[in-house]
């Protein structure tokens, strides 16, 4: 009986030790295997875009209003312009873009006016640029882009100047140009220090522009660069790749790709949707203070590519885009610090 009891005790200890090892391993599970319900941020539906469903459009914001223009509906390239008023959750059609219908253009806003240019009309790469004045609902042609005709570039504005970088002019590029609306002139600045690229994203935080993602030489770029117009210099930031032995960058490969969107809320940048030749719904938040990325609640709608993204107040927005040959006309708002709620009712959240 004693021998039998001793054997039972030994087996019990072994079972307990195995159990503790399993529990310990589970407790040390990497973030990449964690429950996505732990992610922070909430998406809510807003009034559908009133134009035809489309992809590869452009967007810019002025005050509490956003403007969506151009794009492709699966058959035709488009020139219509639509204004979204966040305060009343309503779309209104505005004066059509006066240039050729196109995709792959860039847009940015300087003060009370929007600027749209470059792109591809289905045959030719373009370099013409136009200014939109909401006060008069009218367009005026401004100086052509100073670089080569192209599509798939990035555009942004800092301190009253517009900028255009990278793109495809028959070859991939990384040159940077500044637009001065006062003189109506383009001036070349120091080129992006990283790789050439097409279909990247750019966002601006505290007077600096951040450029990342995109494709070049058949590879998806994983570098991140910050541009300071006061010094006309680029600074390399932490690679967007799993290059450390720590867990923080285990899922960084999900950030890179093409046909993504970017927007800024407060002091954080957000890169969302798109992917590596596929659609996507992931959302990543970048903090320039720590130079780290954090996963946020993914878009609670169909995964997509070639959407538009913008931010007004405390909310970011994603609209339009496509998945394969299916084109979208929905609009979704995002509040990064909110608790995720499934199937928010349309119109229940209004911007301040």
C-alpha cells in the first residue's frame, strides 16, 4: 500500500508540473496570438458617400468638412467632387473637377482651399494641378507639378506649403517637391532618404511629415522616414518589421503594403486597410514620441484597398475603396480611445 501511494504521489507531482508549464506558456503568449477583442478603438457608421461606389479617389479636409473627388467605378474614371459635413452628417455634390478624369492623384489642403493633381487617365500620366475654393464652389488651374508626370505619389501640407513625393513616372521615384501657393511655384527639395516607392502613405504630426509603406523592386517597403521642412532633412525612424527579439514588433509586417490610407488624430498617426496585394481591415497607430506602433480595432466593415482616409476633430474616417471587382460607397468613423461596440447605429455619434 505504501509503494502504491508513493507512485501515485510522484505521478501527481509530474501532472502538476506539466500543468504549470502549460499555464506559464499560455501566460507568456505573444501579442500576435492575443485576442483581438483586447484592441482599443471603435468604428461607427456614418451617412454613405452619395456618389457612385469607387476606388482610388482622393480626399482633403477644410474645417469641419471633407471633400472626396475623382476615382474609378469599375468602368469609368470620374471627375465628381463631394463635400461631407461632419456636423450634420450629410453629403452635397460640388463643382466637378475640371481636368481629365483620373486615378492615382494626390490631394492636400492649404488654408481654406484644396489642391488636386497628377494621376493617370488610363493612357497618360499627368502633372496638371488645380485649386478648389469652397467659398465660390469653383476650380482654378494652378502651376503644373514641377517634377515629372506621375501617379501613385503622396501629398501633404505643412505650414502653408504643399508637398508631393515619390510615385511612378514610368520608373519609381523618391523626389520631393514643395508648392508655394503665394508664388504659384514648385521647388524641388531634398529627396526622400529611403527607397523609391509607389502607392505609399504620408501623414503630418507637429510640423513633420511621415512617409511609409509602398512598393519598389517587387518588395513592400518597411522603412519609415520623417521630413522636417524647417531643416529640409529626412530622419530615419524604427523599421516597420520584426527585427528585434522583443514582442512589440512581432506583427509589424501587417503594417506594410500598398493601397492603404493614413490620417492623424491629435498627436498620433493611423495607417489602415490595404495590404500586400490584398484587401485589409487592420488599423495601426503610430506614436512619434516613442517611435512605436500599436494595433487598434480593425475597420468593422468589409476589408478593402484603394479607399480614402481623413480626420476631422477627434475622429478619423475611411470611405469608398474596393475588394476585387466590388466597389464601396460606405463611410465609417473611428474614435481611437473608445471601447469597441459592435454594430453602432448610424447617426448615434456626431463630431464635436
